């Protein structure tokens, strides 16, 4: 999975909006929501910390393995996912993009997303998946970590603003994370965990191939 964090000077791979931000629907909404914060003491790192805190609360709730906890876990997860958009937008429109902020955002994104799958694996271990649920959670979470590391390495070798995986129709590839909340409400965490345990390692493999090809192209052009 592509890194969801924002690099200083990042923009969309397609034509960016007039103010230089991303053009996805969630980025546009976040841009509107954070404008009142301009000129206040709230910084992008504050929003990143809130994203981390709400994401960890969501993971803790999912690990309980109870439907009522999954409902609230889904709510906290959606708030966390939106804050992941908001911190980058506040940084861009406020002119506060920094290497430290990008690194902090990237680390939080990777940690929270990986822990999500581990948490639901723990929560589902008392059900029909049994002990396999935890193993699937580790496989999915590990795949997310490896994929994000490779994606970050890939994107650092590209022109500023380009991504390893592009979206379309006003959606970013990372917008798929928003589906995890409704999946919890609908009781679909089991099938989603199984899918992620297969999909995340495949994405890591694809990212590795893309990075290798890019390194070879850069070496040939040097």
C-alpha cells in the first residue's frame, strides 16, 4: 500500500487544484475543515498526534472482539483516517510542511494501519478463524509495513508529488482505508482480514518490483 504521508511540496500526479493541494474528495473536504485552524496554535503535528491517538483507540476496541466495541472502533477509525488527510492539508495551506512532519506522519500511518489488522486478528481469534486470525493479522500488518517502506523508497526517487499508486475519479488509492470502518459495522472484519492477509503481501511484492525497475531505469539514465 502506498504511503499515505505527505512530503514537503507534495501535490497530485494529475493537475492539482488552484491552491496546490491534492484533488481527491477527501483532501478537498479536509482542506475546508482545517482552514479555520490557520493562524491558531494548532499545528499539523497536533493533528497527526490526534490521528495516532484515535487510531490506537480504534485498534484497542477492535482487539476486544465484541460487536459493540467494533461499532465504536469503526467510528474512531474513520475519525483517524480523516485526520490523516487533515494534517497534510493544514501543513500545505499553512506553509508548514517539514521533513520532520512528513516522517512523523509516515510513521504514524504505517503503525496505525498495521496495528489495525493485528488488532482485528486478536479480536477474531475467539471466533471461527481461531488462532489463525492472529497469524493472518500479523501477515496483513507485516505486508502493510513492508509495502509502505518500499513505497516510501520509491516515491523519494520520483519528482515531488508523484505516487507509486494513483487513484482516479476523485479518489486516492489510500481512500480504501475508509472502507474499514463500515466493514466493522457490517461484521465483515473476518473476510476483510483474510483478503488483507493475501493482498498486503502481494502489494509489497508489487512495490518491490516497481522499486527495482525504477532503480534500474535511474541507473541506466545516469
